[in-house]
């Protein structure tokens, strides 16, 4: 299979916060990789901005060190590395003042795509957007990229959207969620909508339930105070898990175009039913081997913020009525893994004996760490002695199936190139963000009004026992988090 690299038009990419952690770890290494595979035109330019005073050479030195640390094989590609660094320039800009805006305006080319990546605090989004317009830097065809969090609740999300829309139209705003750039997330759409095999089965008649798990093996060490202001519901469920739920449950769009896809995602969110308190479990990991508990890392011995959430969610429409979706995410669990498990209903009449422990067919879509798809099936166990059945898995790991064509790409590099192309399919629309908060807010408000504290669980396990009971009540069980 021959890899096809689709080039993009010449562009000027302006990165606000270019010396920050995200830019050095993800954005610029991703751009360097796109350059090494020939996807970046020679005329492309990348401009870093920040408050620090430095010249182009000093900025390139900072980025060189970052690429050698965070970009695989950069040290082996010294020729390409130096050519890439030549594309970098630096402008000192005070986003709250007047310094640097004129210099930035003079740097822009009239015939290149203009994209502005705001790798800064959300509190600066509106002000930067306004100054880009006031100084004549933004054009009607420019794109502006903003990072999550997209608000803290519905009211703040609406205010954030309103501040951006004062300077940019919705078709120019790219709200980035890196989960949507993962290869397997996009393959979920291909699996569903490019194959006739699955669509007749993709409904409550044939699917018993769906599990969506995003588990992390690390705790919140080093960022505990920041994390304690958000928690797992705001940090993970409102965006990452919500996106996976939407892509799994959405109706087929009329065509693979940005607004057609995003229209169907919004319909899923608006169809979500309120969640009963008995269908939600929230937890905090406790100390193990002196490594510290969540409250130790958060710096608050009385913290009520959850770092684990499991919940039973119902989508109230014809396709999914009676088929629950179980969402689970947490810190300090057994392993780092993200997956979607679609569990099919058992045959209506089992003709084989001794099948009480039959777990049924399941389609397992792995997002990380080993991207791929597994189909769990039942077959006859080889050998004589009657009809003995065994469970086997038909496994497809992208790296094995597609070879070098499946070379790992970071989600950021894929999404940044979509910004340059003007493709918003994998970015969240404003009404989608607000609909998600409208569903999440009552859950968080209920927690705040309740005196029930998060339950504790052992670090390095599968989470609280209450989360296991969430499925056991329906005669189901979680798929084990595998190391």
C-alpha cells in the first residue's frame, strides 16, 4: 500500500504562546513531522509569539531543543531539522497591550492562508481575537484555533463563544479536541459508514450495551491544584468521552461534510436523557505504597473533586432506546487505555449446552495504546469430544495490518493540517459545546448540592467497587482494563 501525502496551500501559521509547554511538546513537533513527510509547502511560514524578548535565532534555538527532545528521529534528520527551523520566525507580542501587533501585521502575506493558533489561557481568547481584527491581521478567510477548556459551565461557554464571534464567523473558528485526531476515532466513522456489514446491526435490536473507557495510569501529581478546579467530569467527560459517544451513536450524515457530520453529533447530545444520581459513580484514588492520594496531590485534605467518573447514559431516540452507554474515566488506574466496546445481544435461543458463561459477541475499538479493532466471536474448540465452544478474537492492529502506511501520527499534526485546508469536520461547533454543557451542568450542580463525597479506590486498580455494581445491576460487567 502506497502512502499518499496530500499537500496543502502556502500558509502563515501564527502560534500565540509559542514558548509554552503545548507548543513545544505537541504543536511544533507535529508540524516538523508534517514537514519531513513532504506535506508542508516550501512557502509555508510559522511565526511564534509570546511576551518574552528574543530574536529569530534565539527562538529557533528553543524550538531546536524541543524537537530534539519531543520529536522522534529529529536528531537523525539534521538536514531537514535545519530547513524546518528556517521557516520559523518570532515576534514579541503583548496580547493585552499594543506592543508587537504592528510588527505582526507587517509580517502577513496577502496570498497565503492565515491561521492563528491560541495556545494560551482561554481568558485571552476574546482579547486576542479582537486585536487581530483591530490591527487588520485577520481576514474573512483566516482561521483561529482555540484549545479546551471551552468554558467551565454553560454560562462561561456561551460567553467564550460570544467573545470569539464578535471577531470571527463560526466557519472560521476551530475548537480543537485532540481525541478527534486519533486514527481510530476517525476509523470509527469509516467502520460504520463505509461498510454495509455493521449498519443493519447498529441499533438497540442487536446491541445490548456500549462501554466507553478512557483510563489513565498516572495521577494528578504536579498539576493537582489546577485539576482540582475542574475534575474528571469537566476535564474528560464533557469533551473527550462526549465526542466518542457522539461518533458511536450518531445517525449516518447525508454526506461526509463538516456541518453534516456535526449536525448529527448535536442531535445525539440533545437526545441524552437526564442521569439519575444512582447511575453515577465518582471517586478519588487513595494512597498506595506512600505514593500519595488524590487529596495529597490536590493539596486539599477535604477536596470533593472527582478524579474518577463512571455513569450509565441513555440516548432517547429510536435507534438506541433500551441500550445503555456506560462511560468510565479515571486517574491512577491499572493501565493507560482508551477503547469503545460494543457488546451485542446473545442469540435469542441458545442451542448449545454449557453456555451459561457465554459473553456474547463484542466489537472492541482500541484508541490507545495499540490502535486497532478486535471482534470477539464464538467458535467450536478444535478436536474430538463433542461440541465444545470457545471464545476467540479476530484482531486487527493498524501497525500490523497496514505496515509503514500506519506510521503513528500525533493527533495535533493531523488536525493542524485540517485547519490549513479549511476542513472543520473534526472540530467542535459552538452549539455542540453549549449542548454538552447544558447536559453536564445539572449533574455537577447535583453533586455540589449533595453532601455525598466521592468514594475512594485503590490506585493501580479498576476504580471503585460501586462502578462495578453499576453494570452488575443489569447483569453486565466491564471489560477488564488490561495492562
